C-alpha cells in the first residue's frame, strides 16, 4: 500500500477503505508517513469530505493509536465535552451536579488556545490543584470523590495530537470529518460509557450556523453509538459569552456562585441541561425527574460539596471553593464606558475572547503563561438597554500596558441599535 495512492483516491472523490485509513493513521503516528503527505490528505478530506463509514474508521483508528483508559471498575461513567467557546465554564458546574446524582465522572479536558478558554487552566487557578496525573492517581482521585478532571496526558490519541497540530497550520481545521474524528477519538479513548456533547453555535464557536452544528452533532452521535457508547448532543448558543465572567479565576468564582444558587441564569440553565442529560442517559431515567433533582443538587449544596471533594482529591485548596474571596484580584481594573444610548444588538464573541487573552487570561501559543486573575467582567449583554455613561464591562490585568489594546478589541466586538435586538435561543435542541 502506498500513501500517494491514498491521497490520490481521496483527491478524486473516492471513499477510502478501512485498511487505507488504518495504514495512514498507523504510519503517521509512527513517523513513517511525513507531514507533507498527511497535509495533502487532510486538504483532500477538507475538499472532498468523508462518508460516515470513513469518518468512523478514522475516529476508531485514532482512538486506538495510543492508550485506551480503562474505567471498567466504575459504574455509570459519564463525560461531557464542549466544542469550545468564551466564558464556557459549564464543566465546573455540570460535572459536580452529575457526580452528586450518582454518575462517575472521570474527565480529561484541554487548555485554552486563541479565543477559547480551557477547563484545565481554570482549575489550575485553584492553588495546589493537580491536573497532571498518571492513570493510577487519576483513578484513585475518582474513587475518592466520584469526580476528577485532569489534562489530556500520557499516550492518549497520539494520532490526533499530530494531526491537529498539522491542521492548525494548513487551514484544514473547519472540516467536519476531521473535527468529528478529533473530538470523538479522544472521548472514546477516555473510556466513559455516556458522552454528552455541548455543540456551540455562533460568533465564538467553530460552527457558526445551526445547519453546520447539527451536521457535526449527527456525525458524532452516529460514531459514538457505533462504538457502543450512549451519546447525546446539546446545541447551545455561543453568539455571546456564557455568563458574565471571562478569564480563569473569574470563571471559577462565577461557577461557584451558580453552585451556591446565585450567578447568571444562562450559565445555570446550560449546565443543568448538560447534567440532566449526563444523568438521564447514564441511568435511563426520565429527563423531567432528573432535571428536578439537578436543580435540587444546587439548592441543597450537594453539588458544591462534590466540587470541594474533587478539589481535595486532586490536592487543591478547597478553602477557595468555600471562600472565593481568597482568589487573587488583578492589580488594574478598567471600566469600558458606553458612549451611546441604545441597545446592544450583537456581541462578536470571538473578539471578546481575544480581548481577554490580550489581558493575559489566554494564550496564543501553547507555551504562553496564563495570568489567572486577568479577564473581563461583562456588565451588559445582547438585548440590554444602555445609556451613555453606563459601564459595559470591566477589564482586569496585572500589566497596565496590556489594557488599551484589549479595550479597543472589546469595543470592536459590540454593535448597537435603537431597537431592541431579538435574543437567540440559549439552547436550540437536544439530539440523541
């Protein structure tokens, strides 16, 4: 078998066989197939696409390119994954709720890059919290609390690590078969039986239309079920940031607020919906009954207690969960003042995420260092009435020189109108 023939087959629109796909994944992972040939195949896939059989074969080959996490000792294992957004701290709310209701959540999460935040970075704003663990320590933490979240480590899906880096520099990231195989290979390798996908739609997401997001969700559900997993997809809005906090420690504090029965209603709604689907899919239970129990888990404090248990099991200081005022506050706070009267008609979520990164809350390169206290507190969102002189947002940084450019980027993100803007649905649909 020759790699050039596989490239030509896909270039000419033919479906690749399972053996051709396995040959490519194995050869590229081992280094026998060079980057330039992998790039050519990725570009051919970008233009010609893949059918369900091909996408499934690619996903399974990538999942098995390295270690597969063994969670067989646990029952009712459940995971959730977001396709990425701004202010998206739902893992910090949904997973403790689900764990408090009997799910075992052994989750691997990523770091932020570009305009999107990462759960691992947020958790590392808690002093002492360990996100790097070997599998024995990871399973031990799960045994202790029923909930653990660590970074993607070890030899998990090495094919995806190589291919994703290549896609990022060859303009082939927005390809549904390649997105599907990247996400689902990691989720399958991570071992959970139930997988709930939070598929984002809007200006801060990879999928900017409902049509594209639905197509992505359908593919991921099909592949997950073919691999014997319970998979659901919740399609949610990312045409404005979720909640009001953007930035690592700021987002952890906001998640704690929600688990205390306060905080933004949009964040609570999305997190409760995700937790409801994690629990109902894991146990085969009625969703309305489960949703009521999820709400109760917030109101009676059991979900917050579960978050504390996780932090302790991963060597973090749980005092920061019970007393969020311990989190450090950035040295400089710059309010952005409205210069006009009217309504906010649109927020370019990607630009708001970039503004937060410019303050030090994110990274453009994987090796960039995070300032955990930097970020943005949003005071006005889409549909809100504003008057000249109102505070639209407050930007936080420890380096004063970073603020002016971040202010400019935030102001670029906002559009105003004289008529109230129609709000988009927060949750479009749940797909099974």
